[in-house]
């Protein structure tokens, strides 16, 4: 949920019936499937290589500050 937000259909990974029901729903509900695709593309746009690199650099800088490395 923290990655997909509202761009995915979620299910209990330990419940085969719930997995099957979710898959069946996505296969039969065109509107829901389209909504997941549209929201998924929007959500994926939030995860660029540039943003990832900047975030990682921030973690490195914060870590260096905590141990006083420069």
C-alpha cells in the first residue's frame, strides 16, 4: 500500500480464495481495471531514477552528518 497507494487491488497474500476473488474481479470489472491502470501510470511517474538518486543521496548525506564524515 505504501508504494501502490490507490493504484492497485489488494488481497491477503495468505488467502488463496482472496487472491482468486481479486483476480476474478479485475478480469471482469473493466472500470476497476482501467482505474488501476490509469492510477498505476500516475503513481509510477512518482518513481523516476532522478528522484530515486536524489533520495539516496539524501540518505547518504544524512548518514555522513550523523557520523561526522565529510
